[in-house]
C-alpha cells in the first residue's frame, strides 16, 4: 500500500527532486523558458526543485502535459535561490 509523502520532510539530505510529466533520461538538462503550469502566457525564468517528496509529487501532478507524473533526482548547475513560498 502506498502512503502519502509527509509535507516538509526532507527526502534525503543533499538530494534535490523535480516533479514533471516529461520523460527524462539520465544526463538531460532542465532549462528555463518552459511554459508555466499556472499561466499559459508566461515562460518561467527558473526551474523549481525541492528536497521534499511531497512538493515534488505536487509539482509532478500539476505539470502540464498528458503523461504520467514523474519525480527525478536532479543536480543544480546554476545559482540556487530559496523560494519563500
């Protein structure tokens, strides 16, 4: 039986997660300028990632597209900013 991920609980220290409906392969790079999940007329200038499984699952469920939600382990390569939300 699957259990819901606990909100605000760090998945694993030092591991970053990204939720999406895109199918990615190891080595693929996530790039800004993708359409927002919230506004069709807005291209994002950043990429969201998180240390919590709950937030990654939420992002995967909200992602645009017809595919199944996926959660990937990602490695930031640029400047990292904390989103106060």
